[in-house]
C-alpha cells in the first residue's frame, strides 16, 4: 500500500521503505514505462529522509561493473523505440540479515512493503533489467553487483 510524502518540495507516492536507525529509506513509485517523474528521478527512485522528514540523500548508482557507456546503450535503445530514455528504476528492497535470513515472505516470495534494518544487515536494491545492487545506507551509493552480462533491455 502506498502513501504520499513530500521530499524536497515534490510529492511522491511511496510504495516501500526501510527503517535505518532514526531515518527512513524510501522507494518511490516511478509510474510505469512513461513514468510520473523525469528520467533522472525514475532511475534514482530511492531517497533517505530523517526522523523529521527532511531530505538526507537521493540514491546514486555505481554501475562500473557494466563497463563504460552501459547507460548510453540503454538510453539509445530506448530512444530507438520512441521513449525519452531508459527507465530502469529500483523495484524493491531485500534485506539480508547477519544470521543468513532475509525479509522475503516464504508464502509469497516477495519482501514486505516495509522493513527494519538491523546492524550488520545488507540492503539489496533490485533493479529492473535484472540488475542487483547493494545499497550503502550511509552514503546513498547503490553498487551494481550483477554477475554475468544480462541483456540490458
């Protein structure tokens, strides 16, 4: 279930969150293939706010594992089919806990909409186009750790 939140003066629909100490990491609804938001917001749809609701960071991607020009190829392909660029938002959080468990519901195979981070846990951001990232909640940098060379579209 989503709810509305104003971040840096823009209203977003939040569909998933992780509590990190007294802060919240929020994943905003990107709105499908045309998106509710501009291309940059769509591809950086994770934010941290503090307990007062103030902006802390917007996610930054480290896709160096994909090599130079990977996003250029994605955008070129999207433009060939009439889109304004590649919209590859993050789609959900998975929390891997130090004891080896995670927050995936065994009955549905999906994580809950809201989770609580614990010390030593790893926050995974699952991206569209089969990309997997590990989020550093201190810096807001999501590092692409996808193995192999999946098709970019």
